[in-house]
C-alpha cells in the first residue's frame, strides 16, 4: 500500500499552499474583503479568480480539455485540503460547493458536447454560478427525497411543467444554471427526474433568502417557488425516472469534497490555536507547556488524521471506479465531527479571543454546524451504514 502523493500532485499541492499563503490569507484580515454575509466580496472574488487561473490553479476536478486540471480524486484530496487552509481558498480556485459537485455531475451525465458547452463550460470558466435544487419544506423532500418529494414535473408533449416549492437552495440568488429534481411518477425507485433550467426562464422565483447562522455561500440559501416553469425535454438529465440516480452520482463525490475542504479548515483551527498557546502565559508558564492543553491539541490532531485516512481511502476507491458509498458515509460522519471539534477546541484554547471575530475560529465554528446536516445528516449516514452491515456482516470491513 502506497500512501504517498505522486511527484506531480505534491508539486501542485505546494503551489496551492504558496498561493493560499501569499495571495489569499492576507485578505482574511482585511474587513473590506468581506460582504455582509461574511464571505468574500464578489468584486474581489473576480479579481482573485483571475489570479488563480493565471497561476494554473483552477477547477482541479474538471478535464484539461475544458480548462481544468484533470486531477484524480486522490489528487483532489491533496488540492482541496490545501485550498481550504483559507476560508476563501476553495471558491477562488473554483472547487467550492455547490459549483464543485454540479460541475462533476454535469461532466458525467450531459449527453453531448453541445450540452456541455451550454450548461457546464460557463461554470468551469467562472462566467456563471450554479445551484442544486432538491430539498423542500416539510412535508416534502429532506432526508428522504425518494419517498417525500412533492414538486411535480408534468409531461406536456415535448416539455415538462414544474410546480412546487424548494428551500435551502445554496447560491440561488447568484446562480444562472440550476439542476432541479422533481417528481414525474409515484414509482418508489424511479419516481424522480432531474432537469436543467436557466435563471431567466419564466415560471419560478426566489421567495426569500433564508437567514442562517452563516457564514453564507454567495447567493445564500433560498426558498424557491415553481409555478409553471416549462423545461424542454432536451434539458432533462439522463432518462425520466433517473432523478435519484443522478442525485447519487452527484452526492457521492460532493460529500467527499466537503470532507477535503473541512479537513483544511480543521487544520487551520489547529494552527490558530497553537499560535495562541505558544505565546500566551498563565500561572507561570506558557499554555502550550500544560499537559491538558497538549492533550487537547493531540486529540484533535489524531482525529484529523483519522478523517484524512478515511477521505483518502474513499477517494482512492473512486479512482478505482468504485462508488465508495459506505466509505463516503463513514468519512462524512467523521470529518463533520472533526471540523466541529477542531473549531470548538480552537475557541476554547484561545479563550475570549477565540469567541471574538479577531480570529477566524468563530467563523469556522458557525460554518461547522451545518456540516452534520448538509448532504445527508449524520444520522442518515449511520442508517445507511447499518443497512450495509446488515447485508454484509463481517464483509463490511473487507478490503476488496
Ligand atoms: C447551509 C445549508 C445548505 C444547503 N444547501 C442545499 C442545496 O444547495 N440544495 C438542496 O437541495 N438542499 C440543501 N440543503 C438542505 C440539506 O441537504 C437538508 O437540510 C438535509 O438533506 C436534511 O434534510 P432536512 O433539513 O429536511 O432534515 P429532516 O429530513 O427534516 O431531518 C431532520 C433531522 O432528523 C434526523 N433524521 C432524519 N432522518 C433520520 C433517520 N433516518 N434516522 C435518524 N435520524 C434521522 C436528523 O438528525 C436530521 O438532521 C442545505 C442545508 C443547509 C443547512
């Protein structure tokens, strides 16, 4: 078993590290870099994205012929983790949710180069942003989209007419390209279908931007209403009834790239806390010399390492052509917890300063709370793992 990165991936990782340290991290200390939702201002983002592209650090998940870096999934893991040492890194390098997962799934499922030129290429080029539209207010689709989805797509000749309501749709206020999941039949396994639509298509609207603990992705998390949006059949993704399949194709890698980014943020929490305890004195010694303080840092370091191994293992399985479903679920549960713990320990060790906005810890702490909810709550992933265990028994842990 070889756990080392290829020389090319390592070289790229170091390039990302330098870019983030020299070009991106200085922006985090300037209040003028932030918009009102505590994310990087769009005007500054445009400027920084141009720099990232010029540095050859752009769209690591996309094929080279479409302007990306064509990395393997294990290569993504090294790249995304370095990018996410900064809270602005992933979006600047075009590997942030939801565009990241949307690009990956569109690259896999769009049936022709013409469709890819229309729906995918502008996202890769950074000319438009995108959104993934699945979750609905209760009693609609949440943890159980297959069983609960209420938004309807009714076939009328060569078009589908959409009616219903969605919510918590990341980026909807800035997105132009939307992937929508809606019900086309009551079939329990093949009842959903996925489509593309453009923001300028009539028959839908953003009802509101839902206020959250934040910090928010650009375009917020929004509630949407569909009242007669018409989608031509050629903008359907895969076949009618393949909506859940599309969701699985998207969410597997998208959950894992969350883990890659969250590990970068968790490591950053360690950095900030270490710097503080190395300098701060209390009761006649540096905080860093206290056994209890070292135990806290050692414990988080251990958990981050576990998360990295799980993430890399799932990435390696993807690279072997496996769907890695249970490996992704395990990594997602673990790394969501690690991010939360790293932020919490960071705040604790930095004392009152950790609670303030003088460090990034409170930003990361607030952001971390959604990690255990988005793209499948931890409890749902545990349910999935229990199903695998019931089916596989001791083979649950097989290396094959
Ligand atoms: C910041 C943010 C961004 C988001 N972005 C998007 C987006 O871009 N597009 C999109 O479609 N959705 C998005 N979502 C929605 C997200 O995917 C859902 O919140 C998630 O799937 C859970 O659905 P729900 O909120 O309806 O929770 P519910 O289904 O109502 O579940 C509530 C809680 O019940 C528990 N639970 C559920 N099922 C089980 C079970 N089987 N066993 C035990 N416990 C269980 C879990 O603790 C869960 O958190 C976003 C959410 C947030 C917070």
